[in-house]
């Protein structure tokens, strides 16, 4: 293909990408792996990892009606040089259930209407292979169930192999669950519910089935009706089937440098290193921990690249604004506004430590998703946690990157807002200026301590040190000049807060290590407080001499600040020299 390949930001149609000569990162080698798996597969990944593009590629590859365009679409890709036995074998039926929805009064009607439209498109596409009377009957009936039965009977009689691909299989039910409640959700996914009954029809009709979604919740609730699926989401051989590897990113950026859409003097390795803390570090199979290769969120990489191509530099805001919509969807899906004490504790542990130990549950019902032991698995499937290690039989799930960390901090800010937050954000931003450029940290930290003291309802909601940690994490995160890194591991342990200078965008002159100490009022004595203070001084001095801290501060002046709270009041705050 000739001409410069443009960046396919937001484009998920494979045929369009190939026909318009847009840049495509080859994932076709995974088709051979999928064909070696069972016939019915379920693959779960978070949003913005390229699920829709991948299954669009699958449609084009397996569709017998596309056989004449095989060389055009796949000739220079891996599968073009290594075609599999199932190439262009099937009539492919496709549903995208993110497009089905509606009010509670029309749920079943809207679902049926959308499904009918997809089935009509199918029969029109392959009408020359079916008797004319069958095509007519399919188009005339207004029942999606009846249409499927007609096609199934005729395809079986004629020996026509069928392939079913469903994108966002759980989107429709997730919307119902969050907008209409558990009773309505249960009614459509259990017993004789229309959604469950519709999925029952797939059994025996299709030679192969591939479903994608963002959670296994609906999968579990449909199990007794649709019990032939094989969940391959955590198979190590498919860990990097979606998203971009570092090598994928390096190759793409090198291409755009070669065709001069990136400047000749740009440092691709430096660009990759800048993106990694924001978009990288996803691991979906614990067997892949031994490899250093992790997965980038592909939409975020495209967002970054597009900024560099159009403006010559990284985006000023590293977080793609489009993810705000994703975060709002996520809040509803995991019911952040309705967390009970146990699940709030899970959230706060993750925010405070950056990780949590858990047993990953492959599937669970909607009724179980509110259990605190299930909650980490739910966060994993939504991309809010990723596998970072193992501990015996359990996995260690960590916050993958700054993009996701900001979503956790936003959650805390929203909690405080609801509890009567009186923090003046404009005033706080002025203080951040003073911290970054003048090294004046006292006014900012004193103001935050005073605000914390005044929030009595917040004090009562979470006890002790975790409350203070969460409060400072949330508001320090609003500082554009720093990456707020909690619990950074250094040679002598973990520091509470390390404000990493964001020198890519702002020339901050000062960086900070903050050590917060908490003592319950009932335990306070001058002697105990002094002992705790000296321990903090020793700790922070140890952190400051660690080689990693020296590298991360990037030549800025380092300030070591200890803050000691007794109850909810700041007892002492000093810079350790």
C-alpha cells in the first residue's frame, strides 16, 4: 500500500482501516491461537483496549463473502502469510449489544428490534445461499427468536457453517443493572428472562462463537442457559492479544519518524518512557509476570501520538479527556456511590498502598459483586487493577498507572465533596505554585491540615491514619507540577508521599518527600509523640539518600517534610534538614 498511513484514533472498523491505508498493528497471529481453543470463547478486557477492532478483523477474516478481498486486507499481515484452515469459511452473524437499550417499559422491545436488524443484515448478505422463501420469511417476521430459528433450520439442512461474534455482550445487561436495578436485571437473565432465552438459541446453531465484554457478571448469570462458553481472558498465550506491547509502540513511532510526521530529533525511547507511567503496565495472566513485557492501553497511545504529530510535543494533559466518559460509566458499574463500609475499606487500602492481595474470581453473579472479597476481581476486570505479583495462592493486584490512579483519587474527592468539603481549590492551586517554583511548602500543607481538621463528617467516616492518607492523596493529586506517588518503594522502605516533578511540562524547582504520622488522642503523651517524631526523621532521611529518589527528583531541590497528627489535628510540622 502506498502513501503515508494516518493514525487510526477512534477507528474500530478493520476494513475501513485497511481500505483507507490507516496504520494497523498486526494482531492476526492470534487467530491461529484462538482456533486451537474450544469452539465457544469469552474474552474479557477493559475499555479502550481494541476489542471492537479485533473482532472487526475477525469478521473480515472468517466471512466467506470477503474471500475475494483476502489478499487486499490480509496479504501483508501475519495471517496472510500463514492462513489458517478456517479462513473465509463462515457466514458470520454479528451483534454489538452496546447499541441495544432503552427505558424499562421497552427493554425487551428495543432488544428485539436491534437483534432483528442485525439478523436482517445477515440474511441480506447471504441471501443467495438460502432458498428465497426462507429469506422472505426471515425478513417478514418481527421476532428475533423466530428469525434465528428459521436461519438455524435452513443452515443445518444446507450444511452451512455459521460463526457468531458478539461485541459488548454484557453492555445491555450492565445498563439494566445500574439504571433499572437488580430486580429487573434478574428478571431478564434468569428463569425465562428474554435475554437468557435468546442466548439459549445459540447452542447448537453456530460452529464457533466469540464473545467480548468488560466483565464476567452477565456470563455467570447466563450460565445455566448458555453453558457452553470457555473463558480465555486470563490465558497467558492471549495476554497481549489486545493492547500494544512496547515493541508495537516503538515500531509505530519509528514509522511516523521515518515518514517525517514526527521530527527527526525526537527521542522515541524517551517518549515511550514518558508514556509508561500513564498508559502501560497491564498484565492479565499471572504466568506472564516473569516477562518484562506489559501491555499499553492502545487508545491512550494513539492520543499521545496524535498530539506529537499535530503539535510536536506530548499532550499537556496526559489523560485523554474521552476517558471521563469511561470513568462515569465505571462509577455506575461498580456502584461507587453505594459502597458499604467493607468495600470502602478495599478502595482505601488500594489507594493507600497501591495494591491489594486477592483471589481472582473468573465469574460471579450480579448479586455477588457487592461482596468485599469479590470487589477486587471486579476492579481487575474493569482495568482498575492489574496483576503485579503473587503471594502464595493469591495474586497481588496493583494500580497499573497514573491514568487509573487519578480515577481512584477522583473517587476520594467526590466522597469529600458529598461530606461537605470546604477546600478552596483555586486557593490550593496558588499554594501549589508556591511549592513548585518558590519552595514555599508551609502555607499549602498547613492549609490542607486546617481543612482536614474542619471536616468533622469526614473524620467520622474513616478512622485514623487511613483518613489522613486519603485526604492528602486526593488533594495533592490536583497539583499539575507533580506526580503524586504514594508508598514509593526505596532502599529503606516505603515513603508516604513522593511528589515527583513533572518536568516534561513544567519547570518545577522543588520536589518533596512527605511523611505523615498519626497518633490517636488517647495514646498521646509528649514522650510518645517525640519518639514517633524521631522515628519519622530517621525514616525520611533514609528515603532521601536512596539512589532511586536521587534519580526521580531530576535535579530539583528536595524537601523532606514530616507532619505529625494527633487525632485530627496537626501537632507538629517541620522540614528535616
